[in-house]
């Protein structure tokens, strides 16, 4: 009987330790500063992934530059609008922070996010990104400014 109680206590202690380890990880991650926070304003409706962004001001937050890179988009009120994931990126930037946009099927669509501050370009639509290079005259850029704390 005493042996069974000892086994139950050890199992309970192991469970408590595991739960505490998992709860410490997210708390530490929340305390870190994001890798990038920027703002942009668009005067046109644009499509980013499957989300339609209406004209207005937005904030981009990137917690980590590890792959895949996830960017959180919030409107001017601070409400979450969408999360976009970039599985591909390149280190070639043209020295600016900007959304790179191309018209596709009559809709302006984000194909890349150039972040000179992080020395990377996040690619959201590889086909459209390659096409934009061939037809640079039809591309648009929306400046993204670094948000100072």
C-alpha cells in the first residue's frame, strides 16, 4: 500500500513539473521584444493572403525571424486583422521597408514584404513576386515605417 502511494506521489510530482515547464516557456517568450514592429497606410483595398485590407493604417508585428516568419497585422484601433505566414525569404533588399504589391485579377495583392531593417524580403506569393520583377512598371510599393517604442 505504501509503495502504491509513493508511485502515485512520484507520478503527480512529475506531472506538476511538466506542466510548470510548459507554462514557463510561453511566459518567457511573451517577455521578449518583437524582432520587428512597423506601420503602413494604404489608400486602396489590398489583398494579403486571403484577407482583404481596407484603406487605412495598420501595424505589422514580427515576433521572430525564424522560419516560417509569422507577421501579425492590426488595424489602427489595435484590433487583430490577420496573421500572414511567409515560408520563403531572401536577403536581397533595395534598402527600404515596404509592402510590394501587384495587381492580379483586378485586385491589388501583397506579394512580398521588404524589410531593410532586418535585411530580408518575406515572400507571400512567389509567382507574383517573380512576375513583378519582369513587369516592374506595374508594381506598387507601400512604405512601411519602423515603429519606435
